[in-house]
């Protein structure tokens, strides 16, 4: 999956790895989501920790 950090000045895309099949099944193409992730370098990609639809972000 491609992701963009909206708070970054560069607004560049990076690879986001999703290990759980259940998460893949819930993600729809061309939608925006709020996600938390962990990385050592965005050049090497990041691992997804959690993801939510923006309308459900406060749940």
C-alpha cells in the first residue's frame, strides 16, 4: 500500500506493509484512512500498526 504523511513538508509517498489479511479486506482503493505505523526509514517503508476510516477516528 502507498501512504503519505499529511504532516510532512515533502508530502511524498512511501510503502506501507500490512501483515494482517483482515486489514487488507477492510481497505478500499482510492479512500483515505488514518493510520499509525512504525519505521526506521521511510525510504525502506513502514509497518502498519492500526488503521481507521476518518469518520470513525474518535471511536
